[in-house]
C-alpha cells in the first residue's frame, strides 16, 4: 500500500522568504508524484507533477519540486513567496498503472506574513 | 467552460435524510472519482468509475452509493445521513491509460449534517 507523509502541518513564512514543504512517500512500486494546492474555500488545483524523466519539475508560478528516489521524497520549494501563495498544499502519489487513485498526505498550510 | 462541476455547492440537512450530489465533467475523460475531505482537511478516495464501471470501492459505508449514468457523470447518493458524514466531497476526473494522468477536481460540495 502507498502512503504519503507531509512532515509539517503548518509553515509560516515572511513574504519574499524562501520556503520548503516536505513530502515523503512509501510505495513498493514506482509512483507518479503530485503537488496540489487548495486556496481557501476552493477545490484542488494541480501545481506540478513528476511522472518520469528529469527529477526536477517546475510550475508556472515559481514553485519547483525534486523527486529523490533514494530518499523517497518530493519536497516542494519556492525561492521567494508572495501573499497570494497562502493556501493548503497537498502532496499525493498514484500508481502509474491501473485506476491511478491519488493517495494524499495530510496537507501543509502555508501562511505568508507581510 | 467549467471542466468539472458539482451541485450543490453547499448542502445542509438533518440526520436520517437521503441526499444526492451530482458531478459532471466536460473534458472527455474516461474515469471519475469521489474524494472525501474531513474537518482536518484530510483527503481520501471513496470511489472511482472507468467508462461507467466501478473500479475503486474503498472501505465506505454502504449508505454511500455512486451512480454513473454515462462517462461524463458520476453522482453520489447518501442514505440515512449521519453526523460523521459532514465533510467536503470532491469529484475529480482523469484520462487513465494515457500519459499525463492529471486529475481535475471540482469545486467541492460542503455537506453539513445536523
């Protein structure tokens, strides 16, 4: 069975500071990895994904994540955050074959302080 | 233009009632999902349908019954509602058996059982 652990339930940072949201997964098979973002009172939006190939993936709004197979991690980073990045961030894994259900971590609430 | 839509957005009802939540996707995807997000923001898969066939049925009380009249619709019917059913329910869709495999989420239905 697959599982995802997001090590921090809340991360407060100041605007324009760098941030890292940590995600570790457990799986006996290869996985697809995702970061989803949920803004207040909204649904989930895909931020970025790793399917194969380059282990560093980037989003259009400055976030990046690196797949580290040996450490079974997929940490999310941004060098300089904005107030608008305040949201809940979810790391998720899925099996590359079959029904591809998403198994989510517990979520990390990113709060940006001015 | 809405890719995945859900109705209603909010649902307040009393214990013991029966209610339905509807989901529609206009992306041409072949697979649809229901996820439950509890009060602690934890997201968990409930069901998945591929081309109108049930392919994922997690440990969910049988008071919950999904129905897929066609591959663009996946409705969730809940009988004899209980206080613990209060949550946000998200519908999602994806195109399985292809690369990319991103799941697109609806805006959610906040169910409150009193």
